[in-house]
C-alpha cells in the first residue's frame, strides 16, 4: 500500500540530500575518468534523478553516470569524430533500450542467482571502503566512483592505499575523515526516534563538519588545510549564458557512421545489464521487499539515455552506490530520487562556489560508512550457513569484482552460479526399485534433457518378464528427450515380456507422444 505523500516526503526529503551529496562527486569523477566534459556527468546525474526517476517504477533505485561504463565511454569518445557524435550514440542507445523493453528482455534479470546478487552488494561495499581510504588519507589519484582493480596510473586498489600511506598522507584530510566517520557511526545509534532531529541526515552534518573543519584548519593550522585538489570541483559559470553553454546537442549528421551505431549497441546492452542487476540488488535491500518491473525499468533507462544524449550528458544506468545510500538514508519512495536530481540542477546553477568547499575526505567517510553496511560480517555468516552451493558463488562473485571490475566480476559470478544450478539439477531425479518381478521407476521432480542419461540407466535395470510402473505423478513437465527414451523402452518392452504402466497427469497429457496404444502399456 502506498504511503501518504506527506509521510513519504518526511523520509524522502532528508534522504534526497544524502543522495545528492554522494552523487555530486561521483558524477564529476565518472566524467573525468571517461574523458568527457565534467558537466556532462552532472547532466547525467540530473537526468537520472528527474527523468529516469519520474519514469521508473522502482521506489528506491537511483540512476546516473556509471563507473562500469567509463572504459566504453572513454574509448568511444576517442574513436568518434567529436563529443557530439558520441552524444548521438548515447541517444540511439536509449532508443535501442526502449526497443529491448518492448521485446520483454528485462526478464533475463530474474534468472540471476541470489548468491550472485548478494555477492555483488558485498563486493561493492568492500570496494567502496578500499577505494575511499586513499581519499580519506588525502590522496586523490583515482577518480571518485572507480570500481576497477587496475587504475589508469598503473597502480591498483591495494597499492594505491600503500602509496597514500607512504607518500601522500594529509593530516587535514585524516582529521576530517576520522571525525566524520566517528560521527556517522555514533549518529546511527544516537539519532533520536522522536523530534525534529530524527530527520537530520548524518552525511549532511558530515559535509558541514568537513567544510567548517577545513576553514578552521586554515586559521589554526594553515599547513593542514586542504587545497582545491582535495575538494569537490564543480565547473563554475559566470553568467546564465555560460551555464547554458555547458549543455550540448548531438551531431545528427553522423547518423550514418557505423562507429556511432556500434557504440550505441554496446551502450544499450551493457547499460541495460548493469541497470537490471542494480535494480534487482536494490529490491533485495528494500525493507518492504517491493519488486520493480524489469521491462518497465529498461524503458525508463532508455528514456533517460535519450534525454541525456539530447542535452549533452553521459549515458545513465541504475547505480548501486547511490541507490544503497538512498536505502540507508531511509527513503520510502522515488520522490527521493527525483529530488536529488533537482538538487543537483539547482546547486550547480546557483551555488557551485559553495559546493567547491566540500572536502573529498568528508565524502569518503560517507561512502566508507555506506560500504560497511553493504558488507557486514553477518552477511558472510548467513551465506555460509546456507551451504556451499550458496556460499561459493557468493565468495567468487566478491573476489571477481574486487580483482577485475563490476561487469566482468558479475559475469564470472554468474558463470559459477549457473554451474552450481546445473550441478543441483544433475543430482539423482529418479528412483528405481524392483521386488520379485514388480518394478518401479519414479521421477521425483521434473525431467529435463540433463536427466536423459539417468533415465536410460534406470530403465536398463528392468528385468525381462516383469511388471514396470513408471510414476510421473510428481512431475509437471517431462521434456521430449525423456519422452523419446520412454517411447523407445515401451516399443521394446512387449518383446521382453514387460508390462508397462505409466502413472501421472503429465503422462496423460503427453500420451500422444508416448506412441499409445502399444501392446503391454497401461495408463494408471
């Protein structure tokens, strides 16, 4: 049941501020890593919030520029004649996503094992912590929002931490991050359950601590004060005309360029995959366990990419970091997502100078706290108790994402997860017993092609001149391969003096396939 609007806004408004604070540096970081104008990342964040948020039926998912697409975007911008040609590819990619939604391709997300989804969430939590530690120490060598193990400067997730400790420690950044983290973990337990303070988002207080603390350091300890390279860096427009110049339009003259279409197809497929997996993961995090219609979500993402491409933005996807921050902040509906997009637009238009006072160390503290909540030790113990078939794909997904990147890691996790699914189905599905010439073959569950060999082996054990009951009453489906095996056995049974009885509704529905009537076969 939908909550009254005023009740959801009381939760969604403070949550939207948290998401806005998290999204701003991530939008800029993804744009920087993609080799695109910085403002194109902000445009994508605005579109992800307002347009995709308005179209989507997901109550908690947040969309924007995604780190998982940076390699594709960077290569495309380098290969295409201009950034405007790339924008055309983004728009066409959105059109293709809408077409995919019309073919109901979104259903593919429902086949992802839950162990892989929870592994993805835990891996993102670990990566958030590891990737933000250098920012908390004062080293901003890697862009905000990176999920790749190997960085552009040749270092990796772990060596970047070592390098930060050995060469780039900043006392000011460490002080701000430490105070911010201490406040966030204290506030989680100390936040009042009643009164106006219960609506105060911890990350907003952390940002104020960061800005005020850095200003105070400039007075009492100038050598500790953080410079511009350690602060948020939003492009500043000196006039309305300069602000509008940050927006671009596609170069439609490139519509016949094969490279544009190749990029569009690539973006449509990869962005759709990342969005569907993220939305499914957010549904797992939702305290109300609401389910997002996946085909509708693909349509919403496609609409967002059409708009983003038309006005100069990067491609958008549903993104798990901002979405998990949204859930953690207590959002109740998609109003939070849409408000965060509006805040992005208003802030970069009206107060970019103030935004550029926010230390990255303070935002690193927010993301480290978010990462911890995604990868609590309890999550590992719960999966371990569920058995190896759940725990192994879970752990493999975590390791694969940690040592490659998000999309490659998910593919590896899916491969391992499906191996376990197939292995479970290879377990014995057929029971055979025989007593004094009366034999029974019983299918304990549906029979698929992978059970064909087992069925043949069990039928081969039936002795001549016996009575055989083939019990299919526990099945709702027997595929044609297994029906053919039964057919072949029945044809030869009359020559061996075997009387065959087939029991079960599925057998009756399949009777035309079992070559009836044949001498020596009965249907129970």
